[in-house]
């Protein structure tokens, strides 16, 4: 039987129901990101000797200059969109999103915007959980090696935000700006470690290895005794008990509150100096 054939016993209505009612969010790429990715992608194709596609793109682009000026911006956007999909750059998010049925079955839109640097990449959940925002650096699409890991990491953030048990709250911290920055940096690291450990246990690649995260953690909390650092890191990475937003906030504000997630060793002592 051909792959596309539908067995009679399945029933036509069953197939139609699956096709019609499977919930898939609309994915919307920012025009500036698409333009940047296609421009860099075409340059990469030219360097690799794919002259025909490069020439086809520029021939179509040059032709747009022959139409009325007010119509050009939309035509340029349409052309870039066609080549963005033709070059298969949209497959990265579509493929990774399949790993997150909780997101795929709940949100209505996923907006992908341009990050100015890799350090500015990130994600957020807005509009009462109906919309996901993801910021990606355009070079990630061209390199292709790490983008799925970056997307997976960011979608883990979103999945946690959607989890009522995690209890995410975006309210600002009530403290001076300098102190708030330190708290946010600690919180980000705790959350990244928590995500990395879960991905490793699931057999999925993250953006950093266990060793990389441990080095980052040791550097960030150099004043904390090594034995205590190891206890904290292992507990968060192993994630045998779910962490919550509030637990990580409290730890970020006062590292002495690691007792909320770390079981004391046999000597009953966890030595944590003040970091402020």
C-alpha cells in the first residue's frame, strides 16, 4: 500500500478530524531577521560555489527596482520570505517545536525576532500565554550547528513559564538597580543549570554541557566553599525534585537559602558566606 494511502477501515472522518483539528501555532518571523538571514545565506552559497541560486535571487531582487517605489518594500519582503523557506531555514524551529507538545498545543503564535548578538538571545511568554517571543542571532541560521540546541533551551524556558507548578512571575525585584542585576544574573544561572540537567536526562542536547555549567557556577560563586558549591550544583542539575520560580528567586537574593533545595551533609552543616 502506498504511504499516502488511507486504509478504508480507518474511516475518512477520523483522518479529516486529525488533519483539521491538530493545533499548530502560527510561526511569524520578523522581516528584519529574514532579510538578514537570507542576505547572509546567499553570500554563504556564493562562497560555497552555488552560483545559480545566488544569481537567481539577485536577478529577482534587481527586477523589483523596476516597479513603483511604494510597492518595493513589500516585494522585497515577499522575495526574502520565499528564499527563507526555500533555503529551509524555517525547519529548525518547526523541528524543535515538535519536542514541546505542551507549547505546540497551547500557544497561538510564535514570533521570532532578531537578536543583535548571541548574548541577547532569549524568549518570553506574553499575552496571557497565547504568544511566544524568541530572539535569535541571524548567524545561528547560517551556521546551523547550534540553533536547535539554542531553540530547545529557550523553549524549555517557555515550558517552565507555562507550568503552574513552576509558578513563574515576571514582577520586578524590589531592590536597587545594581543589586537587581546581580540577582537576575544568579537567577539566570540557576535556571540554565536546572534546564541543562533535565535535557541531559532526556538525552537531548543543550547549549552547554554539565562541565561547562559547573565551571560557570564555580566562577560565579567563587566565595562559596567548594564542598557547598558541589552540593548546590549537583542538587540543581540532578533535579530529582522540581525547582520553582520562588525558590530560585530566594536563592538568588540570598545564597544562604540554599537549604530550601539542598539537603545538609552528614555533618549537618552547609557553610555559605554572605555574597552582598
